[in-house]
């Protein structure tokens, strides 16, 4: 069973645009969930997706909230 709590880099086989999107979503998860609140990472990514917000905009918003 894979470790679901450890962020990994997206596979190199992804197309470049998908690679950037995956990397941005991992950054969203990282900013939304410091080590003491890992449960928030998948929730933050889900909210970005459901809101149909560009992942880069979601990351900028997460950075603003967390600063």
C-alpha cells in the first residue's frame, strides 16, 4: 500500500502541462497542511478543483491565507 501521507513528485511520463499542474497542486497541499495538519492537504486540493480555480491561483490564495 502506498504511503498516502508523503508528497511525491509527479511521474516524469506526464505531459509538461499536467506535470506543472500536478506540481502546483502538491504545493497547494503543502501550504494548506503543515506537518501538524496533514488532513487538510487533500481537502485543499479538492476545494481548488471543485471551485474550478486555476491551481496557480489556488496556490497564491493558500500562500496568502497561511502568511
